C-alpha cells in the first residue's frame, strides 16, 4: 500500500483545504487536492489525499470510508496509478482521410 488515497462522492462545494482539514483528524496530511473540471473550475466530486505514512493512510481509510462528510457518505480507498489512456482528442476531428491514392 502507498500513502495516497482516493476520496470519492465529495460534495461539490468542498475545497482542497476542507479535505486537508478533515483528513487531518487521522494524521499528518502531506497534500490534499479536490479535482476540478478543466473548463469550468467546478469540483468533479472526487479528490486525492496523501498521508505522511502508510499507517496513517490505513487509519484514514478505516476511519472515513463510508462516513458522512458534508452530507455525503464518502468513499476512501488506496489510490491506484493512473492508467495510460493514450492520446485524447479535444474535439478537433479524427484526422486521417487522405486522397485515396491513384495519383
């Protein structure tokens, strides 16, 4: 296990500071970040918290998973490494095509 936790089902008004304060009850928080939509800046309802030790991370999972935080039962578990999803198009069409040969 590592020290980084995934936190889901967050209320959309919470900030990274709120997350840091809440998880501080379980130990030393190295970092806390609520993930925001790139275009709107609005919370996406999940975030990541990094605790200072593996033991504190395990304690935070046990203490907070399924618990109420600002009116929502949050999900807390070990963060998994990000999957490589390859190149992502941002709405610029597919490309390809060409002239079909025969010149």
